[in-house]
């Protein structure tokens, strides 16, 4: 396998997911109910981003006026930003992150980051842990119209890196990361440090599942 670059997810892969998901979900539902926009399409297991996606799809299907839809979705993402920024102050880095990133760079590979986190919280984390210099391209949910698992998100990072999808490793903790990679024929590598089970990751298409990012250097050396 010829490898020219590695693209990492952030939350759950390099850093521990620390957003208060329950509190954020309650806040989102409260907003929707207060604006009479709460529908029977949500599940308690839905992630906040999933709830917003469902809301946007339904509002567009209802053919509500565009300004109302844009304001609603903007308000909801602003709520997410508040919780993410707070979480970014308290998040921790998983063991093996520096070793993984340093190995990628030492091998002369391009290194990218694609994350569902917003730009501000992502920048906070990168600065907090001095990670910014490791990445040749960083694409957050704020930088694309359609984010993961839509191929636009991952393809934008790959384009910025000047790489071909088939020669890229994508490392993430969620089914969204795996699906994103599979859609563009990149190689998905999953880690078990997120909220998804091994079965869910395998079903999504992960062929390689590591215990954590700490195991990635061994795998990368083996691939080379």
C-alpha cells in the first residue's frame, strides 16, 4: 500500500470527547420547543449535530421561509459552539498523540485534520496542546457546506494536501469517519476511544480497529 498522507479526526481520536452531551441536548430541545419547532423525529440517542441535521432537513421539506431556517440552524450551532468552547478548556489528550504525529511527519507524509467541531474550539485545542504545527491542513465543520459523512468534508482536506484519496489513511473513532473514508476509497482506521462499539465500527466498514491512537505508530511502521 502506497501512503502519502494521514488524516485524523479530533474528538474521541486525539482528544477525549468532553462536551456535556446530555446538557447540550436538553438545551437544544428547549430552544426547539420554545420556538414550536420540536418534532417527533428525535431520539434520545441522537448526537446534538444529528438533531440539528434532522431539524434542517425537516424545515426544508416543510418549505418554510429560508431566513427562518437559516436563523434556526445558526442559533442551534451557536449553542453547540458554547458547549464546545467550554469543553475545549477541559479536554485531555490521549496517550500516543505526539508520537503518532511526529512519526507521520518524520516519514515525510502529509498530515491533516477533519473534525465536526467548530473552528474556534478546534483552534483552542490545537493551541492548548501545541498541535497546530503538525497539521498541513485543518478543516472543521465551519469550513464546509456539507460535513462528514458527506464526502465534501474529507475531500476538502485531501485537496488542500494535494493527495489522492486511495493513498490516504483516515483515523477516527466514529462511524462517520469510517463512512467518509469508504465513500472516497481512502483507507479507514478506527480507534476504540469514542462512543461507538467495535460492532458498529465494523458494520460501517472499518477493517482495522485499534485500541487507541497509542497503537497507531506500530501500525504505521508495519504498513511502511
